[in-house]
C-alpha cells in the first residue's frame, strides 16, 4: 500500500481512482481552469467600461493577493484531506455540527460554479472564434452564430472529457505551456510592433465610467469582476488529488502555484494589452463585438491580429476542458 492509499484508509475509505497524474499535471488542471488568456480577454471589454485601465491594472494584483490568501487556506486543508470530494468533504469533516448539511450545500454550490464557469469559458471561446471566422471567412459575428459555435464547443469538450483522465491530463499539460508562451508572444508582439503606445499615465491612471452609475467606487467594484472571474477554479487541484501521486503535497502546491503564476502572468498580459490600445472608443465599438480583437488588429494589422486571436482561441479551448 502506498502512502497515498494509506492516508485514504486513515480517512475511512479505500482508493478507487487510478493515480495517473503527476504533480505537474495536478498544477496544470488549476492553471488551465484559471486561464488568464481566456478570463482576461473575455472580460476585457467589460473592464474597459467599468473603471477602464486604472481599475483593470490595479484591480488585478489586489484581487490576486486576496485570492492567494484563500488559496493558502484551502491548500492547508487539502494537505490534511487529499480526497476527490474536495470542498464538500472538507465541509463535512470540519463542521462542528450538521456536517452532512454543510457538505450538501458546499457540494451543490461548487457544482453550480463549475457548470457556470465552463459555460462562461466556452461562450467566450465562441465569441472569439466567431470573430475570427468573420474576419477570415465572412461568417458574420451574429448572436445566432455565436450560440451555434457555443453549442458545438460544449459538445467537443464533453466528448474529450469522457475519454478519460489521461487525455485530459495531457491536454492540461499542453495548456500550461500554451498559456505561458502565448502570453509572452502576445505581450512581446504588442510591445515591439505597434508604432504607437499609450502613456504610463493612461495605463495606470485613466479611469472610465460608461455604466451610467454615478458612484466611482461602485463602478470600480464592478470592474474588479474581471480579476475575480478569472482567478477562480484553483480548487480543481484538490478534486484531482485521488488521481495524483503524492497527493498531500501535490494538491496544495497545485492550488498555490496556479494562483501565483496566474497572478504574475495575468498582470503582465493586462498591462501589455492596455499599452497597445490605439483607439479606445474604436475598440469598444468594434464590428466583431470583441474589443481585444480590435486592439490586436489596430496594433498589428490583419495578419498579426489574427495570429494573436488564434493564440487566445487555443488557450480558451484548453481552458474549457
């Protein structure tokens, strides 16, 4: 009996799932679900209206540090209870009374969150994919076409997931390098090639309120949703512990490291994209309906813009796994 199996026996149940995931694969699951290229780009247009550059750029590290404190707490619990049940199992064990009730509510809220975030990721993918198909093949970016692509994307991801954890782990491993290299390529291209860049004062201090609300504080809080939406899903490392080697260490490290890497890389991405804005109003009024796409096109032209768009689409595809 391995140490992992022995720990599960101590907690009261037998090993049932195959431990085929490495510590890196466990980290990759959470990092892929966070997916900065998906979350940051999908809600970038939302952020442009709710606080603009100032809230997007400064809101990211603020939310990131607060998220890290949550992740550290979850990692501590995960090290003691490295089970596939994750959060709902922890709730049952840690509750002073009515453990089953707390586990029931925790499990269902967690499930609803997983369904919602998968739908959000794949809908963002459908929007960006429709924008590319419109630019490349004239497949007009209409709501109907976006919903059609959304349905196809959900079906493809479902078929891939039922193939088993080995395939998912492989795709998640690829996703890590796709995102890290992708962020580097996107930022480097937006730094080197555009003939014009915004000033540091604009990137770090320009506030925009296109919401109709008069309270700047309230609008700023709305703008934080970009970071809050993106920096989620890191509990996936806990759910995969029963399929991971050295789970009591790999799970907690997967949670914390996925947040740390996303925090740094996501901030670099947001700053790079914001510096490259050529026309703020033009990006918001883009015919594709996706402001980051217009930013890519304005900064790099059709060919360069489409290449960066494909990098984002690839990241979103992996993220929806």
